[in-house]
């Protein structure tokens, strides 16, 4: 049976997902690589490590799947967004990649917004934040002029891996949208932004649809692994866009709540969305002529992990969260704001910090644990509410993925707080499944994303909101929304004293 391989190039590891024409996952493999933290706030990686990991994954799949080398037809990617890779004129890597979670570029973000902020927002539909690629380019210009003088090619991680596999450099629109250099409506590099910040247009890759073919495997790689068919390689997309495709988020009434270390609330947007004035991210989708919006909670699962490690290190998560359904919605008058590392949506405030509000002697460890789950979900509801109000719609269904989908009480909490039906995925494979789907579409196995999703995406379970809980949580949510403005000045002052 024919296979496609979805490669998810993440922050800590590269994962390969081998899928057949029925959408069945035949095998998975992964390989880790290190992060480089040279200074506080710095986060870098050696691009060569990604190719090494890719070859290790190909080797693992060759060993595990008897007909892997005979039946592999296509490869595509999902990749960590925003991270900057720079090459010289002979395609050599000039420095470690500056990653999406690197926060050294505050000064460059301030410069972008002060000198060209209105134009950047109008063109890209986003404001400059430390994670985006453009501030990283300006940092190299300002802090490493010797490196900048040698730069001739700039790309994102998956595009570098695509170059290593095919010898060709391309970037899809979903990843390009996260650079802060793309005119997302015209779907071309913004000459005004590039000119303003002295970036030659020819340093940037040729743009292509996510399911567009960028080449075939280089003969050296084809021979090294013994692939018998010509293996076609497709551009792939940004990890969040691929995760949305892999979860079947293909209409405007279905949202996605993804709770990992960080949290994301994501929605499909049609081609005519004019943006959210920087309140939410708006990016080109991996689906042609479509966009997606997303809000981010910086410390979603991270808040729960911190709490457990600090106050209940000897308990399992199952034990810590057992019986929380016996505690009333609102944790008997206790609110938690998950701002323990700052916040992204809707506040974009690196200095805000978390808080428990309403704590008294009647509250137990279980109350605090439930309040944390509620606070994480309230934070994601901030993004849901922005989308519903700004685009005049109502989410009927929300696909829950990640840690929030693994606990039945948390699923009910999401249904009650979001006031929507919550469904899960039979096989949750994250962005790698979206990458595999792009390869399947690129090969012509399916006419479009909808047809592919019908075969590849299967749902399970349904959690409906409980009316009385919805009403109670709405009261608590209105109080939750007051915590940020009430604690902002205090949080900033505390940070200044450190």
C-alpha cells in the first residue's frame, strides 16, 4: 500500500508519521535535538541537527516497516513557526537558528511599531512581537553586522529541511505569514516592509502553496535509504495550521482548543477576513485562499505542571485531579489567572503575573487544582470571545486536543465555559497528521482538504454543556476578566523590584 510521510519539525524533536491511503497511521518515529540557551532569553538551535534527526527518523521507519522504501510516495512538513535560518551565497548556515521562543528582540519590536507599526498591522494583520521573524532579522542587522553582510538566504526551519532533502528553497504562505514580512491579502512579500527595513527581496524564498511540490528527494538520499519510487516532496506548513488541518478545522463554526505547555484557541477564517487589529493573530492557512485566527495562552499546561511540581510533587495528575467534579463551578469562589510567565492574548503583556483571587481557609489543594483548570480555560475563552464578537459568529463545536482532552472533568469544564459541544480525535497526531494530509493532497490522492479530511480525520466522544454550569461560569468569567486590569500595575511594580 502507498504511504505518505508527515514530518513535524518541533522545538525539541522531529517526528515522522507514516500514513496510508486510508488515513491509518502505520508507524511513527522521532529523534530529539538540543536547545542552545547562550544567555537568558536566548533560544537557538543548530539547523544541521534537524537534518540529522530526519535521517534518523527515516532509518527508524525503514527498520520498522517492511515495505517503507518500496511504497513511500510523498513527504511534507509541519514546522515550528517564526524561527530564523540564515545562509550565505553557497547555502552554508551562518549562525544557529533564532527560535520562536527567543525573546531578545524587544527593542526591535518597539522600533518596528514606532517607525512602521500602522503599516505593518495593515499589511500583515499582526503586530510585532518577539516571536516573529522580522524582529530577529533586525537583531542580526544591528547586533551581528558581520553575519548580516554574508546573508543571502533567509527561511524557516521546515524550509531548510526541505532544501536539504531536495536542493530547492521554497516557503508556503502559512509560514510566510508568521514572518511579519508577507502581505497576507496579496499573498506576496511586502516590498514596503522589506524596503523600510533594508531587506533585499531576493533573500526570501519563492512562495508556494502548502501542498505544492518543491522537488523530489536528492539522488544521494534516495540511494542512501533505498527508496524505489521517486519520492515527491511538498512544501508543508506552519505547525498550528497543520494541526488545524489534522483536526479537520475547515469551517467557521468549528474551533480548536489545544492545551499543551502553552494553549491555543484557533479558528478557520474565510478569504475575506480583514483581521482583528492585532488583538488576535491572523495568518494564511495551508488551505488555498483561506486564513486562520488564533489566540495564545502562554502558560496553559505549564501552569498545571508548575502547580503539581511545586505543591503536589508526590501525586500523579490523576490523583491530583480526582474528584474535582464534586467541587462546584468556580471552585467555591476562587479564581486563578495563568499569567505565570506573562500573557499573549488578549493582553500581550510580558510583565503581568499570575494570581489566585478569593483564597480562604475553606479552600483545599483540590480547589486550587480545579481553579487552575478553570483559569486556563477562561484564558482560552478570551480568544474565543474575541473571535465571536469581532466576526459575529457562534462556535457550535470545538475540537479539544492535547492535555485538556485527556481528562473527562476538564472536557466538561470546556463545554460549560465555551458553551459549545466538545469533541475529540480518535487518533490525535497533531501537526504531523496535517503534514501527511498535505502530501496526500499534493500527490492527487484527494481533490482538496475537505475530501482528505473525510478519510483521514475521525472524531470520538461528545461533551455537551450543562445549562446551569454555563450560567454559573459566565458569572465567574466576567469576574475573571476584571483581574488583569486590577493587577496589572501591581504586577509590573513587583517585576521592577526584582
